[in-house]
C-alpha cells in the first residue's frame, strides 16, 4: 500500500488535518506513529484502515486484509462478547466454528474468558477493550491498525497484546500503532513516523527502536528538488554527501527493504554506493 499526496480535511472548507502525505507501508513491519494530541495521528490510521477516504491524493496498491482497533470502542452493541467476535470473524470470512474457536482463544489470552456470554453493554471499560483487541487479532489480518489499543488494559493484557503484535509481524503482517507510552514495544519498531503540522516525517531512530548490530551506509541521489519518501524502512539516519547526494545509515536487517523503497519511489532514487559501517561487526560480536 502506498499513499501519494494524500490529504484529509473534514467539511468542504474545514482546515487540513493532513496534506501532502507520501508513505509506503512495507510488508512484515512494525510502524509506530507519534505526534502531539490533535495532530492527526488517528486520521492517518483511519486512512490506512480504509475507514476514511482521502480528500485529495490517492492510496495505491491492493487493499490488504485489514483489522482496526479504534481509539474508542462502540460497546453498546446488541451482542455478547463471544457473539460479537464470532460475528466479526464471519465478516472476515471465517467459518462459524473457526470464528468461535478463535474468539474463545483470544478471550482466554486476554483473561476475559469468563465474560464470553456477557452483553457488551454490561462489560467494564477494560474488558470492552479486550474484546476490541480480540476482534482485530482473530482475523489474522495482513494489516493491523491499532489506535491507543493498550489504553484501559491491565498489565497482563498489555503484555499479551505486545506479544500478539510481535507474533503478527513475525507471521508476515504489517502493524501500525499509536500509543501514548513512549516505551511501548521499544526496540521492536522498524520505523517511527511523526505527524508534524499537516505532514509526516521520519522520527529519530531511537524512538523507532532501531536494530542494534551491523549497519549499512547507502549513498543516494535523486532528481533536483526531490524529497526522500516518508516512512523509509528502518528509519535511516540521513547526512549530506555533497553534490546533492545523501548518505542513509540503517541497520543491515533493513537494508534490502530500504533499497527496494528507494528504487521503486516515483521518481526512483539512484544508488551510488553501498558499504558496511566500519567497526560495527566488532561491536556486534
């Protein structure tokens, strides 16, 4: 999925919440979205999840099988906890018995199995949030979008959600999340993005949880006046290299994905050189 020049505002004359957003989401990656309250993080997640449509620009590529946990779960629905999960599982194409089995599994993992037959409207806020998270995970989505999904969960359930996110990425999914705790999944995120103004920039490698170990330095050049695509894999560190070129330093685990993003950008970037960062192998050993 790739966002090109995407903007979103509410109402014909409303202010732009986001504008000029260019973003490619690589497969099998964990992406953190940061920014101050009210900057448009939830709007970006709703665009990625397909809940909202862009006011301008386009979202290209096939729509992956997507699951979304909103910031506020609509608990006043005419279902029990298990009934709601089975209903959502059926919408995602699961057989009823399969959906029921996965519903029980996820309720158990989050410590809410005893509430399977409880109407949603009677659940506590914390248990409602467990159901909201379970409905997204049982579908085994290709794209999982989490908007403050940890809020309201107890300590054990937050840890279980951390594990579930890691499992999803390992299984090949892309997970995009917002969370108010800067320590959430620290060291695990492949990329961190920050909403600033109405745009999107790559956050610092530290907040992205850049992978320790060997790094690669890539010297690149693009057409005059062209900006690097936002959301590059591995949150590379940028530095000027002269003659309008840039060097991008990234953990070697992300180098292939970064090269692919640069070569498939529109317009594509020219790769001038690729080399290991001296001393990293000794440090990693």
